C-alpha cells in the first residue's frame, strides 16, 4: 500500500496540472464556439489541424519517451548518456521535419482540403509547434524520470495560462477595441486573420515553455552514441507503431472525416466542428488516463529495476482502482451533462449524444494501457504494435463504412470498436507471457453496475432539468456508496478530518 500511495501522490500532482490545465483550457472552448459559429466551419478547421498535430507528435517522438524510461532503468547504462542521445536525435529529426514542410508547402496545403490552400501559414505554424512539442517531450520525460512533478506541472500550467490570456486578448479584448477605434491596434491585431490567431498564439506559448526548459536542454552535452541508439531503435520502433496507431485511434476520425463525409467543404467543416466541440466534454477520461500514465510508467519501471516481488499484485490493484475511478468520473459527467454542455456554444449541442460513447472508448483505452504494460516490461513491444494496428484497422473500417450513413456518430463508435478489440487481445496474450491475476470479476461487476445506472440516468423521462440533475447525482452516489462498501474504504474516509467529523454526526 505505501507504493500505491506514492503512485497516487504523483498521479495527483500530474493530474492536477492536467485536469486544472484542461479545465482552464476549457475556457477557450466556449470562446471559440461563441466566436466561430458551427455553420462557418472555422472550429472544424481547428479540430482538423489539432488532429494532425497529435499524429505528427507521435511520429516525431517515435517512442523515445518510454525508451528513455526503459534504458535509464538499466543499471549498466549511464542515464545522462541515454538522455543526451535521445535529445540530440529528436532535435535533429524535428528540424528536418520543419524543413520538409516549408519546402513542400505548395503541394501539401491543397492536398489537406478545407481552407488550407488559402492559408498555408496555418500548416507551417503548426509544423513548427509540433516540432517544438516533440523536442520538449523528451525534456518533460526527463523531469518525470528525475521525479520532478512540480516543475512538470508548473510548466504545463504556464502554457495553458499564457495561451488563455493571449486568446482572450485576441478574440475578446482587441476585437472590442477595434470595433470602437478602427485601426488603433494595427501593429498588433488584424481582424482579417481570424481563426489563424489560434495557431499563431499556440506557437508563441510553445516558445515560451521552451525557454523555461533551457536548463534541461543544457543539462547534458549534445552527442550521439550510435551503438546505444541502434539498441534504442530496436526497442522503440514497435512503440512508435503503438503510439501512431494509438493517436490514429484518437484522431483519425477528425483527419479522414473531410475525405469521406458526403457534403460540401463548408458542411463538412461544420459537422466536424460540432463533433470536435462535443467530445471536449468527454475528454475528462483522457485527462485521467494521461495523469495516471505520467506517474505509472516511472513507478512500474522503477519497481522492475528493484525487482520487487509484489509488482504484479500492485499492477492488478492499480488497474482495478483506475477502472473504478474512471467509471465514477463517467457517471459524474452524465449526471452533470446539462451543466457541462454550457462549455460549448448552443449551436453545437446537437453533438452531445456522442459524449457517453466517446467516454466509454476512453475508459477502454485506459484499461488497454494497463493491460499492455507487460509487453514493455518483457521487451515484447511488438505485440503492442500488433494490437494497436488491429484496433486502428477496426476504427478506419467503421468510419469508412458508417460516416457516409450516420455522420460523426460513427466516429464515436469507431473508438469503442478500436479500443475494445485492442484491450481484449492485450489481456489474452499478456496472460500467456506475463500472467497477472487481475480481479476481472470485480472489475466486470463495476462495469455492469455503471452501465445500469448510466442507462437509468440517460433514459428516465424527467422534464425538469434541476430535478433530472438531482436524480442523476443520486445515482452517482449509489455507485460511490457501493465502491466504498465493497472496497472497504470506510476506515480510510473516517481518518480524513472533515469526513470523519461528518460521519460521526
């Protein structure tokens, strides 16, 4: 339990930066969806562009984050040499990527569709951003390895805070000044740029964070160890496949949607914008998974290095509690959906029906991450690549078959098909190579209970919004009460001063 407590502590710090940061970043969603109407398709362009950047980031880091953890955990290797080799390699490939994009922008922009042909600067700007993000990812991984979650969290929050502040200036304050005093801000603001400021401000914030990582960049001499790099690539290329297919599972729908949706360019961008805005509400699951992953990777690799006897039991319990927590979060979002929907503009509300489906897919992705960790510990990462490729194939197939028929709803169900298949396969194969006694029966019980309660929350006909929300919160409390009782958490809660006093009353 002390080891799980350390994991929970680090997860809380990483999670605080992720959850608070994403919550603050949510301020941009109502801003964008109010300033960019669904019919204009501008938010569809934002959704599409960031889907591309997520995929490119996975390509440009090519599994080196996990590789850094793995090779630093080997006692015979100098961790500074490992870090230096990876940092130099990623910096080189990131620079080459930007050069290729700039050199071929005249061919790339028209091929991407939507409005990129008229605005190639969007593509160049985001190419520089994603290259810097890939380079920064190695420094952030080094911070995680050195157990420095506070600096990690502060820099993540710095980016979010700066991004929000600049966006408020350029989408609220400056337009108001321009309306009253036309031309007064001509040196810093041009109304015709419009949605382009989303991308340009992102670049400014990314550069600011890079300056704050200067110490991590200069902490080691920049040099390659070619022999070590060859070993790293043998380890990391299946992780690259895993990462790319994982991102494709999350972003491919937004990337391929413009190519397969049977509508005009404006209609397609509008529908994609509605879907992109609605899934922002469901992203609480990706926040939880991300926070857990930030703490879980160094924690489990550290246990592996120490050859802890109870490592497998710890993994099994961590997976169960991860599932429980995400199921509670799932039902909490459903309970508060009539409040949370105000995060996005009202003309995007028709997309809210995708929220439960996307959240279910995110939970499956998180469980898959837990189930697939055996491959990283046994250096059989090729299996993870296989599972992810199968999941990716499922996602693309569902999109291609059903987006022309049912629109963006098919994108949501494609995620369930992708992560569900990968999760199941990883568990079955993992039990052969690295058997872990997961409490599957208990986990299935909580899944079924949450499914029943969520169905009752979504399909009970109550017209009054306040009464309906109260009813849904009551169902959430049922789930929490069952968890507390079955997991024997009452004693722990009584030790908390505030809760203990309340329970004694």
